C-alpha cells in the first residue's frame, strides 16, 4: 500500500516596522494588513502602499492583488516618516 502525500501551499506574512523591528508572523493576510496599518499610521496623511505602479492608497484588496501569485516578496506601507514592511514567504516543510 502506497502513501499519498498532499502538499499544500501555506504562506506566512512577517511584519516589520521602519527600524526593522519584528512585530509578528501571520497566516492571515487580513490580520497582517490590520497590524501593518496600525504600525505605519502615525502621521497626518493617509497610509500609502508601494506597488509596481508607484504609490497607491492602501486597502486590503490592493494588497491582495499585489501579493497574488508571488512568493518571497516584500511590500511597503508608509505614512509620512513611519513605515511597515510585510514579507510574504512560503512555509517550508
């Protein structure tokens, strides 16, 4: 009898602030986005998201579209001088 292994793709998201301080590891994109906005949102302007097309207003949908289909990628959220970095990687077995 042969064993059948199913390999699932599990992505993790790491959150760092502008100084490189580690804030946590998440399995949920919504949770890491929520905390990244809290870390970055210390200025008077709105939080912006850096994409390949330049800076855009941040939203969970925009972040999801930027990260879709990519692995080992970093995304920056910024509000004035404060920033947060989300790094998406695949969980290694």
